[in-house]
C-alpha cells in the first residue's frame, strides 16, 4: 500500500524540519504533532515508511527509526522528490454556505485534486467570512484533506472576495487562455457544450513550454447565484452552464464538476506506486526544491 502522508507546518510545529539542509540517509526529528498522528493514531512501528510533505510539492520519503515513549521520535530520510505542478490548474470559487456545506465542498475538492480555493462572499450567502476564524477553519480543512489524500501540494487558499474582485480574477483567467464555468440552474448550455474546449485545453497544457492555464468552477450558496451576478460574470468572459436537470447542494456541485474536469485532463490516469516503489533520488532536499 502507499505510504501515509504528514504535512509539515513550520508556523505551528514545535520542531521545524529544515528541509533545505536534509540529505538522503540523515536523521529527521519529527514534530510532536506528526509523532502523535503516526505512532499513536496510525500505530506505525520502527521501519514503517511515510512521507513528509511541505504542501508545495516537496515529498520526503522517511522510515520511522525510534520512538522515545511520549518524547521524541526520529526517522531516516530515504528519498527526496518533488511532485510536479499541473500545467492546467483547477480552481474552485466556492460561495460561503451555511451548515458547513462550504467546508465539505473544499474538503472533497482537495481529495479530487483542486489547486486553488477562492472563498466568495456571494450576495445570497447567509454565512459570513470572519477573518482570523473562518480562514483558520478552512486552512485546517485543506491541510487534513491534503494528508488524507496523500498529496504533496496543498491547495492555495486565496483571500475571500466579493463580486467585483471576482470579475477581475475571471478576466485574467480568460485572457490567459483559461475557462471560467459558472454553475447555474437556469443556464441553457450543458456540460457537453464545454467538454471539447476542456479537452483541447488539457492537450495544449501538456505541450513543452506551454504556459500554465486555469479552469475555474464557480459554485453559489444555498439560494443560488443571483441573476445579476451571473450576467456580470458572463460579461467578464465566464461560461454559464447547467449540470443536468437536478439541483446539487453547495457541498456537492463543485466536487462533481472538478471530478469531471480531472477525468478530462487525464489526472485519473496516473497511480501512485506502492511503498517499495522509489522516486528518483536527489542528493538533498534543497536540490529538489530548486527543480
């Protein structure tokens, strides 16, 4: 089976792993949070392998070496690698929603492979963004989903935006050759109308030297997206699309479309090898970071 993943958090961990100074074969002292999760919760034993990731693509393959009771735990660094950044980025613009539906959406989206989350204070959003509180909850949700899905890259969490700010974001994505898809129950265009363009974008995104492009999915709150909002977004270059005859919750719509996009872009065609399959070795973590 694949190795479990633990996300390093230099801002909060009691032990900061200096990845730039690590070399294969050296000893790594584990933060207490990682030790508790690995040893107490997951019951890893000496010799068991796991990955430490920095959330920006760096992946450190380690083997648990020693555990000093409730004290320190160390591991041996086996491999250093970097998960490549995608050429076609998936962005979820998630309207704030009540009852935790927005948090459920970003949790599932992270597992599917979203690259960026943009919180949106929509006109019909009942929930409100509270700086220093809501962003902390969303960040923790993304971190936990990153570990659960064994990713090396945590989705970027953008600042919460309103309609005006979103128009500028959408214009930038479209100008760079990307696509913005606004999910709206009254849209006349269907998913099949966009499928060809999405496939073309995926093919051009794999070409050598091709610039990074984005596909953004816009999901409204419980009451749906305001008609004026849809008109403004379309004027900024977005595409309004209905996803079949049924109406999905705010927690489901985004992940459903992201799954379709991931499949169209070939993201589900790759698999992660078992623990015994080694990534190419690097001399140091610093070399992998520079790649």
